[in-house]
C-alpha cells in the first residue's frame, strides 16, 4: 500500500548526496547557498594562497567539510570560509558541509577557535582572535592554551602585539613586517621610535637581528635620538646595483658621511682578471718585472 502524502512528508528518505563521518552528517550543498560570516576573524585573504588552494581543490577536492548553520537566507559559514572562497575559484558547484545547530552566542567563539588552530592565519589576525576570545568569552591564557594546543607563553607573546601602534599592526598584517620584527619593536619604549624603526625595517629594509641591535642601542641610550634614514641611501643603493651589473659581481658600497669603501668579491683568478679588465687594468701587466 502506498504511503499518503502526509506520511511521506514525515518519513524523510536520506538524500543521495548525504554521507556520514564520525557520526556527523555531511551534505553536498550548492556553493551559492552558502554565506560568509560577517564576524569572521580572518580579515585578509591572501590572493596567491587562495589560488594555490584552489589548484589543490581542483585536483583533490575539499578534504575537510565546512561547518555551516542553516538560516532563512541560506547557510551561514561558521568555519571554512577560506575553503569556500577557493572552491568558488576552482569552479566547484557544490561543497561538502556539516550542518550544525549552533546557538548564536557560540558562533563567533567556534569561528575564532577554528581559525586560530589553523597554521595559515595571519599573526595579527591570530593576535586579535586571542584578544576577542579573552574579551568576549572570558578565556584565560591557560584556558586558551588547553583549547587550541599552544603554549601559554606563545599565546602571551602573540597577544602583546595588540600593544603596537595601528600602523605597525597594518604593516605586519600586510606582510611588510614579519612577526619577528613586530615582536622586536615592542622593546622600543616610545611610540615614535617604534614607528620610525618600523618604517626603516619594512619590506626587508632591516633583518630582525639588525632591528634588535637598533632597539637595544636605544634602550641603552647609545642613540640620543631615533635613527634617521640616510638621505643618500637611494643614490647609494642605485649606484651599488649599477656597479654590480657592470662588474657582473655583487658589489657592496658602504657609504657614511661622505666616506666609505667599495667591496668587489671574486671567487677565482679568472673572475679577478675579468674585473680588472673592466677598469682597464690587467693582472699580467707586472709579470716579469
């Protein structure tokens, strides 16, 4: 006997696209039905990294399902927005998801924890996520350590980055300063010193070790005022590049207060001969004297 329409509606058959893993139901949903979370902790999605993930997804698919919550307009992404963005680039029409009935007050907490457990989160976003978990959900550093599997000391160091000026946070978030540079700048007591040193160190202007020496000198009072950029630096750098091209060797031009020296390295007598010929000399001119 055929079931009536009302009874059929009550006894729902499992859809063809349903799978199960670890006791949880995994659905394959239309990618356009998913919506990003406006409270997503990740503020910056690196374009190159997204392209690499999209290439991987084309080849292997999405290995870890997204966590979503069903809402009137569609499905809100709780965890996995980066995978969703990469899947769209890869041209996927459907993505694997686990639908969770998560209370509203828990959504941000889960999104924050899921993000900080991933290795690809920007260090400034990680720092802000820690701060949000502490401010909004009253986590202690010890509780955070247990929750995400990182040492309390590591969490404390990352949290300290929130004390930096906004400009330095932006440079670090954009990848123009490394985590090591940012941590080092915390050692400078004055904000104006931090900003000036950050400007000199950004985009590879100084190694972390060089920056450490500058900060140490400031703390010891060896520099009465913050270091100033040499106005001749652009000219010296340009001249150094031109000389390196001319001699076909990595020339080092050290210049300070209208004085300095030129270093032209060579690895063999043949290279030395070539360099001397470039300046109109020859290593063999004195032979036989």
